[in-house]
C-alpha cells in the first residue's frame, strides 16, 4: 500500500473520531445526537474499507450493524433507549465489526455506568438545595448515553487505528 493511501486511511479514522466526539458533545449539552454525525460515520465507512492496508470483511461489519440495529429498535420500541442512541450505537458497531465489538460494548457499558452515577450524584446534590416539592426523582433524570457510546466508539476506533499502523 502506498504512503498516500495509508495517510488517507488514518485521516478517515480521524474524521470518524471527530464525528463520534461531535455526537457526544451534542448529546451532553442538548440531549440530542445529530443525524448528520451519524450520516457522516455512515458515509465515511466505505472510504475506510477501500483504503484499508489489510482486507476488511465488511460484510461481517454489516451483519453486526444489522444485529445491533434490530436489537436497538426493539429497545427503542420498549422505551429502553432513545432513537439517537440506537442510531449511534448501530453506526459505531458497523465500524467496530466483529473484531472490535467486544471492546466497544464493554467500554460503552462501563462509561454508561459511570455516567449514570455522575448524573445521579449531580441530581442528589441539586435536590439537597431544594424543597421536597421541588426535588427531582432519580427515575426521571435523563442520561446523555451518547457520551458513553462515544467513549466506547473512541476505544474501538483506537483499536482500529492501532491495527492500521501494524498491518
């Protein structure tokens, strides 16, 4: 593989990381994951595959994506996950594929647990300065889970970056 293609490949991974960060920042501040962030990840994936220094079994990545999308849709229909979270989780699973999926899901779950604890702690702290009528129930506190998905996504993208450096 030529040096130019390798640089382009790493650049695409960098753009994917920026898209994941964009989704996380938006979710953290607005509780909304932009469709454009997910679409950019979707559009970048074929370029990532075509510039890979080693072959990528992209059909396996598509199967992982489809499986996560179906499970995510089921969770969304049961009001267990938000639509933006399902979109981002599915798209990042496409990138992770079967090779990095375990890292992605493990880090996402760990980051999600920590995020939940932080949000609970902030809510408890806020409730201490309010009367009982003004207090917020922990059950109703929104959690910007896109942040946790992004942390897991960045971990799996880092794994892909390392794999690209050492074919």
